[in-house]
């Protein structure tokens, strides 16, 4: 799969006139976890820690200051890019405690694994952070 097409097809919030970087940051975080561990299943704490690290490393590239992992998790799950193992209802995806209580695992899908193996995928993601 062409990484540019994959990235172009991500849902983005343009309500405030800017493209929110959250899904791209989450993809970079998941890629980092995958490369470091070789695993395709992660607990929510691992995902959030990696997300916060990637956010901090790249925060000068975008305007948003809302570094909440919940809504990009929900979006990527609804798009079929990741699969959340939900063990109890999540009433507020913006609440980390609700996420910790409700999500057992974050699973990478075959679609995501294919794009992870494309050359320069992370470079293309990083290019899009400031667009």
C-alpha cells in the first residue's frame, strides 16, 4: 500500500482550520512500539507512553496542545486501522482512566503492518505533521 494514499485517507479534524496531528502522532507511536518490541498487541499504558513521547518530540511542528490519545484511538479503531479489545464501556475517550479501565489491548491490523513495512513510511508521517 502506498503510504501517501494511506495517510491521505486518514480522517482529520479541520473544525478549527488546522489539521489535527493526533492520528499521525499515534501512528508514529505505534510504529515505534512495533519496531522496538516486535509485538502487535499493546496495553493502553504502553500506547499512551509512546504517544506522549512522540508528541513531546514533535510538538513544535503543529499548533495543537491537546495531547490526548483517546480520540485518535477511537478514530483509528473505527477506520479499521487498529483493533481495540474493549472489556467495558468507555464513556469518555478523553478520560485516561476510562481508557485504562475499558481497553484491554490495542492490536495492530494487517493493513497497518503492511504500511509499516513500506520504505520511508515514518518520514512521510513526519512530513504531514506540519501540514
